[in-house]
C-alpha cells in the first residue's frame, strides 16, 4: 500500500514515520527545500536560527513517540534542562524561574503574599489536569461533538474546569499582576490569551513549571533531523521543493496529488499542509468537508513578527525571556480585534539561544530571536516591521542596560506574508486555529475527510492542536484512526526491535 504525505512539517514527518511503521510505502512531498515546516532552520553569517519553536516542553511525548516508531529519542539527540528555565520581565519585576520549584520560594513570596504556597497548590491542579489529559484525552481519536460525550471522555474531564478560561482558573489562585503574567503567558503558545484559552490547557504549565524547560542539543533542527532520519530508516522517501497544486479524485477516493513537477499516486493520502489551504485551494468545492462560512467563523491564532538577529558581543539575557510592558490586555485585544496596528506597549518573547549553545553564533557573538505576537491584519510594511522590532530592542536595552542596536551584524524579519508565502498559512497565522473550547478535541477540523475515504489530515490544525508535542500526538492519533484501534501502536508492536541500531 502506498501512502503520500503532503507537507514535511512535524505533523507530516511524524505521520510518515507512523505509516511506514504500519507497513505503508511512504512518500513525503514538501513545498520548501528544507524539511520541518514552521520549525525549519537557516544559517547566515555564522549564525544558525531555528525559525519557529524554541520551547521543548512535554519531553515524555517525544520519548513516547520515538518509542512508538521503534526508536529511542536519546539515540538521535540529547536534552539539557535549562536553569533558569526562563525569565519574565514586567514593568516592576524580573522574575527568574528555576526548574526546581522549591528554589522559587523567595521569588514567588515576593510577588504576592503566600505566593509560593498558592503556587504549589496551583501546580498540583495543573499536574492533575496534565495526568488526566495525557492518560485519557489527548491520544484518542475524536469525530465531532458526539465523540466528546462518551462516558470515558466525560469521566476524565470531570473536575477539569471545562467551561472556565485559564484566566479564571489562574485568578482563583492569584491576585497580583505578576503571578497572573507568570501563569498566563503559556496561553500564547496555544494561539490565544489567558481569557480565550480554556483552563484545561493549564496542563502546559505542569510541564513548564513541573518538568522544566529543555533544550534539544542542536536546537529544534536536530529534532526535525531525528524524525527525518527515523523516517528514512523506516523506508520513507522525501521529495522537497515540490508544491502540491491539485488533488485528483475518483468517486469517494483520492487517486493522486499533482505536484508542480510530478504526479504522486497512492492508496492513502495524509495532508499536513495548512488545512484551510488544502480544502479551499486544492479541493473541488463539492469535495470539501467545510464551507467558506465555517472558515470565516473560526478563531484564528495570531500571526507573529519575528526578528532573527546576529549580535556582536554578548548580551545579559537568559535563553528564554518573556517581556511584558504595561498591561498585556491591550495587546491581546488588538489581536482579538484583528487590528492593523499594535499598541505602544506590547509583550514579546526574546531568546538568546547562544547562551546554551555557543555553536549557533560566531565566537563571542549572540544569537537573538524576537517574537512579537501581532494580529492577522497587522500592517506589515517594511517600515512598520522595522519600527516595531526597534521598539522591542529599545525595551531590551532598558532591561539589560546594554546597547544592542549598534551591535547588530545580521537581521532578518519575518511576518504574516512570509507565513502565507512559505506555508500557505491561513490568513498568515503563525499557529493555525486557536485552541479555544469550540476548537478543542472533536471540535477541531476532522482528521478524516467527510467526502473522501482515503484522505486524512495531521498536524496543528487537527486534534490535539498547536505545538510540536501535539503534532507528534496527532500522528499517533492518525495511526489509531487508520488501524481502527483506540491507541497507536498497540502494545504488541511496541516491544520490538530498535531500528536505530540497525542502519
Ligand atoms: C514562531 C513560532 C514559534 C513557535 N514556538 C513553539 C515552541 O516554542 N514550542 C512548541 O512546541 N511549538 C511552537 N510553535 C508551534 C509549532 O512550531 C507548530 O505547532 C508545529 O511546528 C506545526 O507543525 P505542522 O506540521 O502542523 O505544520 P507546519 O510546520 O506548517 O508544516 C506544514 C508543511 O506543509 C507544507 N506545505 C504547505 N502547503 C503545501 C503544498 N501545497 N504542497 C506541499 N507542501 C506544502 C509547508 O511548507 C510545511 O512544511 C511555534 C510556532 C511558530 C510559528
């Protein structure tokens, strides 16, 4: 049986490995010349930049995935726990978070009376949600609302503040702005903000604060490389620099996808490319699962203005820093309202990855990555991009007390239109559909086409959603759907040979 996977992002690479493991002959067709999708890397002037993800969270999901396809993660790349995990800088505080929760006692107590003990209670609830979602909710296939009402799902969801937002959950523990910032910023990783993302996703905080934040040696590029290598060992063929421009169907089956160079025939097709693009640009209207009205009514995650910067000299920043200026609600509102501008005070993320990995910058230099969430209507003229990045740099200069702008030896910005051009991204969004309650589990776009029986989807648009760990899980859920099992792989196939050692 031949399977064709369209898109070589994390969701596509992981799906290809799963299908190959199931015995399919798999070809991955990727539009760009590099694999990895939003997690590609590039090098310029001695600096190496991971273009997208930088927070390696939920490490057990990666380990589980490699094990499921017959390998061991540690045979491909090592992990380093960062210390400090990250820093949050507000107008009035610099909050350095250590991986050992006990080491944060004095810091948390200084932010709010009883801060540490409230935080430990909060973390217990997040960990309980994490445990339940991992064991009963994330790895199972869903098909619509009905599948979410099964007794086992309802039982697992019991007591999980299903209808509360992260903001509501966090403010039931904390009252200070700083504690709310500290426990709320992870909502942005899920394509929203604390008031739009459901409390159940505070499971991410169990990973951030409970497990710690990891750095995969070599960065996310080495995670992409590991999946590609594992795929190759399982027999997956990769075609890069080939954009799929059409889908051929006969009756209720896809027969082939047409690339701009070749046609790829198969028995089963998995689309990892942005769901909206596949449906709206590649499929005939009568073969689409969703209408124009459906897409128009979706909550789309923000886009991002990113700056990849090479600096001469070192910088007094940690690996991960979240910078919040003023009240972040104004910034979030501009995103929710899809404004073309961004408020004077905005929140952003800065990563000085060369702090943990000197190989990503020339000796004595710093590799700096800035990510500023912006709305999908952000007016991104070159001057506006430049002006916004300059404001973030000014803020970093205030924080570090160092001159930064005059030390820039390389800078490239990336925004909405780049997401559209490079990935066919819906409205130029960075993360696809937000992880709101109405776009969770069975309410995310379905993994199986409603019209074409051998057409599937995987990646961040599908269940469970945004983030590298989630896209790996989506590939395992795809495995369950195709094999008709409730979990993939079945235990019987898990205990076998380690292919990592055979090639
Ligand atoms: C700036 C940024 C920062 C992030 N930070 C983190 C983080 O710190 N930690 C984390 O876990 N997650 C993070 N994420 C989220 C995470 O990177 C994504 O959820 C994940 O990489 C998405 O993978 P995917 O396979 O679903 O999609 P993609 O990576 O978009 O892959 C889809 C692939 O399909 C290809 N494609 C599109 N159209 C076609 C076509 N017609 N023909 C052939 N190929 C096509 C695209 O080129 C792309 O390679 C971040 C994302 C961004 C953008």
